[in-house]
């Protein structure tokens, strides 16, 4: 298992004290689990064709590696939408060990509840995790191109402000490993809504010949700055999942027959 906090690739440690809050954040790669074949081995996504018992075992493994009770996780039925759910103690354990129990039609979650660990599962998409050290509170958002263009990161910040009184200037953001501007080639289906949403859309892409690649990391940064975050509070792993299929699952590099890795965060 990989925890980037241990390897120094990201500047936040697994348990970090900011202000009043002590937070946990971890991204797991694909190694160290029990799934087999294309799901080898730490797949945490149900409904992909993997053995559900293996998925449950993998979720228990990641929780235990962080010394968390497995039923303290909260998971979502992610649909590349733009719904932000407000989570409290009563939601703890939802979707921790089953697809059916997870929050329906949800791609972002916010909470001020302690010991309630919000988990998203991805294979290329970026997970944006916001930490408010003052309230304290957290928010987590699953953003592929649809979520980015829908402004799901901004919506998550707005929900934290409206629900908990979080001030954007206090927030810290971690951008998880995800498909990078080296590999994320896109066509008109993405470029057309991108141009409509951003007048300076060219700053969010890289062009070489007729190939255009989207820069999700730059989009996440840009949206966070637009939301009022301070540049010094934005941390990006900047590790491309498609370039590193030994370490991560990548839908773009491996096709649909692959697993999902976990990104989770909580207030201790
Ligand atoms: Zn790449």
C-alpha cells in the first residue's frame, strides 16, 4: 500500500494538526490487497465485476492500516454528477461494506463530524480534499472533466461555507494522484463545454499538433483560487495514474476492466 504522506510526495502527514483540528488524509495505490486479475490487488470499488468479498476485505485492510474502524468510512455511489452531500455522525458506515448502503447519486461530501472518514474511489479522476482548520471541517470531491466543468470543487467550498461557516481563505486543498496533462487527451465533447465555461480555456489544456490534453490539476488549482483559497494552501500530488499503472488503476490506460483506488479524509 502507498500512503503518499509517508513517502514525502505530499507535504501533509497522515495526521496533521492545523488550528483546532487534527486531520487524516490518505491516498492508496493498487498494491497490497487481495483482488485478482485486472483488479489486482487493492480494488475498493464495488460493481466493477470484482468479487465483492475481496472489495470488502480491501476496505478493511485500508481502514486498519490507518488504525480506523472499517465502519467509520462513508462512501458514495459516484455518478460524475455535481451533488454535494452533508454528512454527519448518523451517516458513519454508510456504504463502508456495500454498494447499496452508499450515498446515492453523490460525488462530493462535506462534514464537521469527527471520526467520520469520507472515502471516494477513482481510476484517473481527481479527488479534491478541502480542510478547514478553524471550524474544523472537511470536504471531498470526485472530479473528472464533468465534475471540473460543473465546478464541483467550488460547489464543495460553497457548501462548507453555507453549512459550517468555513472561510475559503482558511481552507487547505490536496489534489490526489490522477490522470495528468501528459496523458489526458480529449476531444470536442470535452472542449466544447470547457470553452463555454472558461474564457481562458487555453490555460487549462496542452496542445501538441492536433492533440489536445486536459490539465485537471490546473483546473483544480484555478477553481480553488477562484473560490478564494490561497495559493500557498494548495497541494497537488502531480502523479499521473495513466503513466503509473503499476501503482494505480487507470481507466484511460487499462479500459473499463480495472479497479478503483481509495482516497479518504477525516477529522480525528
Ligand atoms: Zn501521464
